[in-house]
C-alpha cells in the first residue's frame, strides 16, 4: 500500500477497568463518540465501520450489529477477526478502504464488558474452551488455560537463550509504572520484580503478574483520507507502513515458538515506511504476557535474537529508555478486554504523536511502531505511524 | 515399555506424495499440498520441546487434576505432538529431555521422562 494513503484523525476510549454500569455496546458507543469528538467529526461523517467479534456478547455479524446500534448505514463494513492482531489490522483494513475509494471515513471500534459481563473466572474458563486459541481436539483436552500456551513459549525461550523470569518480570514492572501515569488505567499501584516473582504461579514459568488483566473497556480510532485529514484541526497521524505475518494456527503446530512471524510483519512494515528499527521513537507492543514483549523486541529488530530479556533488564523499554514501550501501561496494567484490546496500542501511539499524552507524554516522538499479536504468537500485524515530522 | 499405535495418535497421517508426517488434521499436506495421505504409526520416543506445569486449571472440572504438565514433544520421526508429561515426585522436566510414550489417555498421549539421571 502507498505510504501515507490514509491517516488517523481521532481516538477515543471508554472508561477502562471495572465498569459494571456499562454494557459492551455502551462501552463501544462511549469510545466511538469520544473518537469522533477528538477528530472534530460526527456520526454523520462516518461511512465505514470496522469492529471485532465479542466473546461476551457472541453477536452474529458483529459489524452489522454494531452499525445498527450506533445508527450507522456505512457504505463499507467488515468484522476483523485475527485475534490480538485485530486492533492493528483494523487500521490497515480501514486505510485500504479509504485508499480505494470504498469510503472516506472509517470508524474502527471494538470493546466489551469482559470483566463485569463474564467475571474474571468466567472469562478465563471461556477463553480456555469456547472458541479457544487451543486446538479443540489436540490441545483443549490437555487442560491449558491460555497462559499455559504462552508458558510453552516462555519455557522454550528460557531454554534457548537463558532468558530469566526476573527479566520477564521487568516487563510487568515497567507496564505498571507507566499505568501509574494513565488516569484511565485499570491497575496503577506500582509493583516490583519481587512482587512478580512471588505472585501465585499460574502455569510455569508464568505467575499471575506475568499475565494480562481481565478488564471492561472499548477503544475507537477514526481513519480518513489525506484530503479530509488535512482539513481537520488536529495533527494527522499517517499510516506509513504495515505488514502481516502468519506463523501457525495452533501452538503445537509451529516450527519455532521463539522466532515468530513478527519478523515478516515487521520487515514489511519497515519496507513500506522506508525506515529501519533505529528510526522508531517508541513502540506499542502487544503485551498479553511478559514473554510476548521480549519475543517482539527481538523479532521486530530492536535487539538481536535472544537478547530481549537483557534489553528489558537494562531499562531499554522504560519511559527513559532507548525504546519506550506502551506508555499507557499496556494489556498488563492499563487494561485487557480480550480481542478488542489491541486497539488500545494504536490509540496510545496516535495520542503520543499528537501530543495528547497528558502526564505521560513522551518528548520528541514522531514515529511509532505498533504491533498486534494473535493466537499463540502465531498471527501478527505491524503498523508504522508517524506525524508530520515523519513524512 | 513402548505403547505406540494409532489409537494414541489417531490423527497422525503420512502424505503419500512426499512422505511428510502431520499430526494436526488437515485436508492437504502442509509441505506439498497433496490431498492423499495414509494413517501413520510412530514409535513414541522423542525430545521435550517445551512444557508448562499448570497450577491454576481453567475450569472447575480440571481443578482436581492440578498441578499437571502439558508438553510439546518432537518425536524422532520428525513430527511434533502434544501430550501430558508425568515426572517422578520432586523432579522438574527440562526442555531437551528424552521422553517416551507410556500411555494413551482417553483423549491425549501421556509421556514420561527417560532421562538417565532421573530414572
């Protein structure tokens, strides 16, 4: 796709965390309204809609149900279903839609009441059984909670590269520290490496604080044409590059669990943007588990293979580090409402580039890599976003 | 003891065109896309690719079984399979351990370590 063929012009979030007074659809409406207001647009300006499936609601044809609830009759609509990569993929799909003229202004919106609508235990049991990322015949009978499938990745990474639980724990510590600066984050109390190591063991080597939260929440992003973007008041955030990577559908059917198809998604995104990892000012990386971030840092080219743990341990992903990661606190601390939550990484990247980061605004950031990871580290979609300075 | 028959791995197939083994059910060979395949038997010995000890089972039914070990095993025939792993009390597995099939459960294979240090 052509560089800068579409731009993000608005972002919005519902309240995230424990929000028992809002249904999934109300969370979606809250996020959509805020994103349109942020863009200086209204629902009447929207002629494209993208969303993701909802585990809590189990809607048939989710894009149609959401469009109907929001009073939209879009000329382009689709449900994007690549699990945790859906958040980044929606942005790429929206950009393709406006670049081809299918529509001019796309509302990408996703969210659900995962915590209040299902309960924490209910959500965990549901993710392990109904529509699970575990193969129904060859994996589910073994009894893996979703963290067990990522624990297989972590255990192998530790074996091949000497990655330690302390290094993984540092990821959780940084995410919590960042969330402390985010008034909309689910968990803001600081934690230490010792807290992560001593947390109840879920599935070795992953303890409770190595795992993403279970939260309520929705996010929305408005994507439009270059012409419209330039005529709005806010600073456009340009889609400079995008790439996909498909490694495997099932964790037991992968060649390697430690080198992922994020290598391919990242390479295509960098090529599209005509830049390299050293040009990236900060990153929003899908952090469903602490190990995921370490694997992504390596496969997206921010450090050599096997050195992701050391990169984190040396402060590389901290706000003051050479590659600040997830200034909002990520899935580990800002919030995780299931598949829809990948959109929060896009929202944070756009806000930072637009200087809308509030207390957590990073200095001198114009180019970001945003990465979504789905399945058991098998499905990847990377985006490179940039402000005017990056064009 | 080796319990190796197709009742343990009923989905194991060999591509009749290129000879590749596949454990996950697929209509086409992942290596050559040929549609023809035949049931295949494996010896049941291999190397532990990765594992996790599940302490917090995801459902009420599974809680009584915890802790249990989920394993990925690279069989000597060159195909990766899933199963449970049993270990002597107090011993923890390591990636790379030699393992062998000891039983086919109702719906999954069960492996044990044949690491000499452990036995």
